[in-house]
C-alpha cells in the first residue's frame, strides 16, 4: 500500500450516462486513513477491502439514493500526526465522514473533528466515552465500546463459573497503548462487584516480543486470561499463552482475534480459544453473499477473493453499511446534497439496523452513539468461529457510569 492518498471511486453503471459535472455534484466522499504498515497490517488490508467492496456493491446498485460514493484511502502507519494530515486533506476534499481504525490516531483527531463538525466513525476502536453523543456530537462508535466488550467477556466467564467469580484470578494481557489500557477501569470495577482478583500485564507495542510478560502471567496462575491487542501481536499472545500452559479454552480476546491469527499459531492447536464478536463471521450473511455475487464474481473486488467473509473483512463491510444507512436516512428526510450535519442526524436516526444479519440490532440516538452495546462470545472450533452466546449487552450501568465520568472530564478539559 503506497503511503500517499489514493482515491478509489466506483461509479454505478446506471450513472454512466450522467454528465461529469452532475455526477461530481452528487458524489458523497468518505475518507479512511488506516494503518497498513506498522501495527495492524494484515488486519487493515482485510478491513479496507471489505469497506471498498461494499462501496463497489453500493455504487453498482445506484449509490445512496442516486448518489455515488467516493472512498479515499491513505496509510498512516498508526502515526497520529499522519492521521491529522490525512484528516485535513479529507476535510478539504469535502468528506462527510472519516475512519481511522486506530485508537491513537482517532483520539488525536477528535478535537479537530468536533470543532469542524466532521463525522468520525470509530467502530470497535477509539474513545469509549465517545458513546456520549451530548459531549461528542460528531463521533460515532456505533458498536460495543471496549468497555462493553470487557463486560460481555466477564459475563461469559461468570456464566462458565456458575455465577460465582469470588476469589477467581483473572489476568489481562494487554498492549501498552491507550487501546490496551482502555478496559482496565471496567475490569477493576467488575472485580469489586463480582469478587474476582484482577491483574494486568502490559507488553510493549507492536507486540512482537511478549515472553517476559507471559512469564509473569504463568507465575500468577490465573483461572482465566484475557488478551487485549490487535494485528501481529495477537498470534504472539496466543502462542505465548499455549507455551506457558494457559488453558486455551480459558483464553478470551477483545474483538481483534481472527482465523488468520489462529492459522498462524496452528488451527487445531488453538481450538477452544474465545473472542468477543461484534459482527457476524463468514459468507452466510446475505450482505456478504451479495458482495461475492455482484462484486467479486464480476472481477471488481478490491483484493483477494479468499478474504471475503473473513473476520476483518466483515467488520470493514459493517462500517460502511452503517455509514450508508445513516446517509440513506438523511437523504430521505432532508434531501441532497449530503452534508456532515445532515449525515450526523441521519446516523442518529438509525433504529434496529442489522445490515441483513451482519450486526446485532443497532439503534443510535443523539445521546447514545454506542448503539446499544450488544455483542457475543464465539469460540474457535479448529476451522471456524462458532457463536457461544446470543447478542447480549452486559453490565451497561458500569459502562455508562464510566462513559459519563470520562466524557465529563473531556468536556471540562476545554478540548
């Protein structure tokens, strides 16, 4: 992936006869500044392909209410300054929404975006307190925050322990970054409520070397271990857990654990590993099947066909599906052209949206930009991910107490 801005525009066949000027006026622009080269690497490649393939499907079907979508892609290398530069370029190009898939980068951009009124989509990354739409009016997590993911994982563990976690040891192995540290307050608060003993074990970014950290974990002898990383560090965590005698069926992960990670370590060796899941996996989902038929089969895909239906690919599709639903609602209610302000109101009108089964029911309001906080736990069976629970939201009182506390701090800081 070149480290320069590459604009990828897919125009619907039905719009081909329109004049260039007319098409230009109706085009909706979205900017994605992602980490293709530093920490998240293959994760980002799959995610971005899912985004672009969905936009190709959308445009092939006539766009959003007749408006084609132009998705702009740039590599940030997970560097906040490069993300800010990309954001400024996107703003000058007229983007109504931007996505960074990076907690450090999105955090750096948030104050600018709030000031400019530009929508930032932070599905499965970024600030958890951005769920408070009254403080972060143009920041849209639109997915279970890391705090909500932490509560769902603990809820599952509690159920496996027959509702009693008193004196159980739960260890968190995390990448030493804002993303990695994000769920610690939730795990600590839940430990007070449920009686388990909590310990955190950080490792340095990007996570290629974790042996010293896992030696400490082995000495702790936890009953359950939770890993909190993304990209190349995740298979390292799984491999080290196995090497240090951590039971694989008592190893659970934040959303960023995929079949690619399992295959790197060994598909059969990792059987039983658990993860939080916020988007359905596989090709059986109608929306993914439609992309395969209408985009991939026609040779219009943005990458290898074998990625279709993969974990990160489907998450990428989900991000653009949520954007498109918000844009559709905005255009239906207010007409074109689509502005950032109209899109904000459209996103806040989304109700019980599932993207044809790709997502748990998502409802966004002007107060709640998280959308309900639902997700599920899935287990690796040696070949695929199998859901172990329904879509659930757990301990949302703790989640929202933290959201309001942290958003108040942000508001009072003057940022």
